[in-house]
């Protein structure tokens, strides 16, 4: 059985190691191959990926762009982003991963979400499921954030949109900060000073390695959730969709071995 992950770049992705180690551990004849597809090659190559792979994951920057090429389930249609495909059907498991990663943590509103890409859409959908009403959306490209806010208004969410230089003003009005951008992956800082964060009750960062945002928040005693739990729970959902969650305990062990 052939599985894949498409994205660009993919060097940072732990998914091939996670899934291939798990497939070997449970003796399933399956292979998970990373396919780097540059944005300019996307339309030419996506059809062959849909045709040739039983299942594949979609990551940065293709989660929204893949939607016209697969048959969307209800949630991925609302979210407008797909991260998991099975036999030509598109699903979004990021929002489930986000909700499960919170466990019993109660989010305090208002919530500032930084980013307006695929991960942000899934997280805002998750926030709607939690009945969070007060959301600030901050993005470098403000038009993208405005477009996202308009889409989510159809499910009753009222989102206030800000540009990235206004991040500290949005955070000042919030108690929870969620970073859904790739900022921090290479050590970049968000445009935010530590003293502008001291009232926060939670910092959530989708990046699963240590970032300056996480380091600063931990030093300040702010509870931090990094992206590992979300990654784990969305992967469990992907395996269910691919009908390969044959040994959940083995998957949990493999995940801990690879992502530590
Ligand atoms: P997208 O390409 O869809 O969106 C990227 C977002 O990051 C956009 O809002 C973009 O802003 C912003 N961004 C990128 N570079 C910069 C920069 N230099 N300065 C400011 N903003 C920037 O990607 P995804 O939403 O799919 O993924 C985002 C991150 O989330 C990735 O690092 C990915 O690995 C991680 N992720 C983690 C998951 C987990 O399970 N832990 C699940 C899903 C994603 P703009 O619109 O202006 O381009």
C-alpha cells in the first residue's frame, strides 16, 4: 500500500519516520513517501498523487489548494482545507488533533490566533466547536485573514482581523495566544515583547519543536502547549481513516520514540 505526504519544503516533516516505523512495527506492507511539490508544480502533479496513492497527507502550503481535487467531507468543506486524503476523499483531522490536544485545558477568551493558513482554519473550526465566541485573527497578509473571517461568519463566528504589526494590540485584548504560522521553526520571533504577554493564561504553538515563543512563555510561567499532541492526535485520526490503526499502543510507542 502506498502512502505519501505532499508539501514544500518537507525536510522538517517527521511524518515519514513516524508512519514507516509504525508500519514496520505492525508488519503491514505499506510505505509512506515524502513528495516535495513546489507551488508552481502543484496543478501538474496533484492528479497523479490522487491516482497513485491510497492515502496521503497534505502540509504547508497546499492544504487549501488541494480542495478542488478531492471529494470533501463535511468538515473539510467548511474549513476549506484538507490534510488527509483516502482513496480520493479529503478530510481534515487537524481540528480533531487540536481539540484532543487540549485535554482538560479550558481556553480563556478572547483568543488571538496568529496565521490564516490551513492550520489556522482547522483551529478556528475547533474553537467554534468549543463555543469560543471572541476571536482575534492576526496575519501577515491581511486579505487572507479577512477572507477567512468571512468564510467562518457563515457558521456564526465573528472574528476581528488584524495585520501582523498589530499583534501586540490584539494580544493585549486576549487571554489565549495560538500561533498557527511557521514562525519559530527556524528560531524566528513573533513581533511581541515578553511584557506584552504576561497576562496570558495559555500559549499554544502548532510547531512541535522548541520555538522562541514557547521558551519565553515557559520562562514567564505561562502554560504552554506545543504542537506534538496535535500532531499525535491528527495522526491517530489519519490511521483510522486509512483503516490502519490496528495497534494504537504500538503507534503511541513509535510516536514517542520518533518525536522526543
Ligand atoms: P499555510 O501555508 O497554509 O499557512 C502559513 C501561515 O503562516 C500563513 O498565515 C502565513 O502568512 C504565515 N507565515 C508563513 N511565513 C511567515 C512569515 N515569515 N512571517 C509571517 N507569517 C508567516 O501553512 P499551514 O497552516 O498548513 O501550516 C503552518 C504551520 O503549522 C507549519 O509550520 C506546520 O508544520 C504547522 N502545523 C502543525 C500541525 C501539528 O499537528 N502540530 C498541524 C498543522 C500545521 P501569509 O498568509 O501572510 O502567507
